[in-house]
């Protein structure tokens, strides 16, 4: 398997950090886990460093100063990544064991720019919310303009295609990032399986509906 890179922004996520890290180490030895601390004031940094000191696959980086935007640490992760395929995850979310194998297989067979998956929402205690969030099998630019159906925590991108595209420091930065990629004529494919768990909190996008509409308008 080719080297896989994972970019994980972190800010005061000590309660979830250990479970997050363990969920991404399912990829075997050919992975690098790049965790970028955006000025945490809790014990997040010490938890990450304790893992990185014991596991060469884990790299701890930090922003020069607190940015307040996941785009900044994600871009640091993109710049630091060495793998051909790059996946994103926030540190309170989780991957399921089959995610990486299924997504890499689609890259190798169908050559999309992005591979994504369906996912479950969970609460702060890890309890699932109702049914899985299901997206279309194939997503191109025109379809994505209708709304963001690509769950950031499920997405993996081909770095050779992404090239110099980076996330902008705006609301809904991940949606804008996918649009910038697919606007170049590329496409995204769904594994059509559930491969991740998205944790809903008071700070999550799903809990800020009033802001989301303004973010969409700004992006359009």
C-alpha cells in the first residue's frame, strides 16, 4: 500500500484525543498521522506527544499562534504530508476499521480526485443518532453546488490532483475546498458504506444552522 497521510487539527480536545488517534492507526505501518495543535490550553498536547514518543507514525505540529480556524492547521497538515493520499479528520470524530482499505481500492481502480463515505452522527458520549447520513455515489461540481454532501471526516484526496489547492480561512472551509477541486473537472466517489462517526457538539457545524446559510452564501 502507498503511504497514507492523515491531517488532524486539534484544539482543546483532550477528552476525545486518545480514541481519535487509535481509530486512525488502523492503516498499518504505511501511514503518517499529522496532528496540528492550534493553541490548545488543556492536556491535548501532552496526550499527542505521549503517543508520538511511542509511535513513529504520529507527528505533532503546532500553529505559530491560535488561528481559530480548522483551515489553518489542515493546511499545515497538507503541506507536511508525504503520502499520495491524504485524509482529514477532526479530533473528536472517529474512523471505522474498513475505511482506508475500501477508499484506497477505489483510488487504485477508478482514479477519482476524492473518495468519501457515508457516516453516522454520534453524541458526546458516542451514542449513534438515528440512521446513517447517505450521499450520492458519484459527485461532480454541478451536483456539489446544490449543497455539501461530502463529510470532511470521510474524505480522502489524491495529493497529486489537489496540488496547490488549500483551504481558505472562511466558514465551511471544507465545502469550499471540495468545490475548488471538483471545479477543475475532477470527480468524487462514495464507497457506499458507513466508514466514520461524526460527533455532534455545541461547537460542531451541525449545531450552528443559522451560520451555515451565511457561509453558503459567501462561498457562492
